[in-house]
C-alpha cells in the first residue's frame, strides 16, 4: 500500500463466528470483505468466503481467521471493525466504519 498503513479489526465474536463457519464448511482461506456500488446511498458491504486470495489482496489475520480485502475496497474500509451481533432472534455482521458519512434508512448502503 505504498508505505501507508491501513488496518481493520475484528471483535472476538466475529472471529468465533467465522471460525465456526470455516470449520463446518471444511475448506477456505478466510473471508473477503469488500465494497461495491449499490443501494440508495452509494455503497454496500460484500462479505464472502475466500478459497484463494489474489496477489494484490491485503490480508489481515485475527485469531487464525484471515480477512482478505482488495486494494480498492481497503480505502473505504480503513479503520473498520467487523463485529458479529445477536439481538433477540436476529444475528449478523455489523460494520463499525469510521469513514461512513451517511447511511440509507434501511441500513443496506452507505456513503463515505
């Protein structure tokens, strides 16, 4: 990244959740975190399993869980904390991104 240090972090709850899914899946290198153009606010998070990273990817590791991010997405995700939360019957990943200036009403997209 041209000498510029960018970073993300994961809570223990997120690490535990991804570890369990990778174990039950039986293969995979980790998860890919990225952004894509979508929604009414402009961008949406993308989260998927990674079986093989690309040479240009940035890789962060937390408790044995690899988070793979492409260079274009990293600029929008720098400083983001990935969390896994349970609220009543609902559960899912939460992205605590300090770069977000606004979010849509439904919470599906954001703007930086």
